[in-house]
C-alpha cells in the first residue's frame, strides 16, 4: 500500500503520513551519532565516523563535519546526498548574512522542523545521548568542558567497544584572539590526546 504514496515528498497517505520523510528519518536513526553543544565561548560538534580506512586522508576528508561559512558549521547524519544539497544551499544563504547574534546551536530534520538547542544529539542511540546531555549539561559551560561532555556521551552511547580518534570527528566554532569567528577541525593527534586527557580511552602502550 505504501508504494502508492512514497514516490514524492508531498504525497500524503490516507493516514496522513509522508513516507519519504519517514524513510529519511529512519536513515538518520541508523547513522553515526552527531552531538552539538553550545558553550559560553563557542560551539562544539562531535560525530561518530562510520567509514574508517587508513587510505583516507584524514586532514582533508570529513564524514560528519562541514564548514558552511567562516562563522557557520554543521554536523550531519543520514543520507549524504540530501545533506550535500542542504549544505550547498546553506553556503549560498550564509554569504548573504554577516550579522552577529552570538553563538547559537540549531538542529533540523527532514520534516522541515528546526529549533535552537543548548545541546542536542542525532543519529544512532540519540535518545540515550540526549538523556545524558540533559543530565550533565550546565549553563555557562566552557568550550573545553563541552568537548569533555561530548566525548563522554559518545563513549557511553557508541556501539563500538573503544573510543579512538579514527572513529571520531571534532569541530569547533569560536572566537580567535583577533576577535574573528573561527571554524576548526581537530586533528587525529590532538583528538587522541583529548581522549586520554578526559579518561575516555587508554593511552597507547609503547612496544619495544
């Protein structure tokens, strides 16, 4: 029965359902987790990478994090072809706006709904992640504390048994010392140090 009503995003079933939107929401639920946390001095985005390979150039390839403009970034989960269209549209729109309203975090979904959040999670195990964020998030959290919280949430909700830098991506939007908004993706080496520092992974043992 659903096949008669799932060929367009604007065709409702007799029950009032949009199957194409439901399919997209299901894809998000099966994708790697992405977490966003708003801090008093920036925004932290952390994502779980589903595609890991030693052949990938980690310095140039990102699976979850995308720069929209110098002052805007996003983390994605779900069908990447859809995400690429939205990212390209957002990049065009971002160039038309240069007003500063302070750091903000928004989350949207395929239904078109969006809203501002202090902390949010999408993707696999998002309900468990959202529960931990709700419990541990505090107002006036610093960017470093936000990174620690995001890594803690992923360590408790990821299906993987170990949290390593090759399975994660971390990006931040913050003010540089010069006063300009900066977007920065954390290198695998720095991410490994952060994982050890915050106690969510074990330091690598040196072999003789």
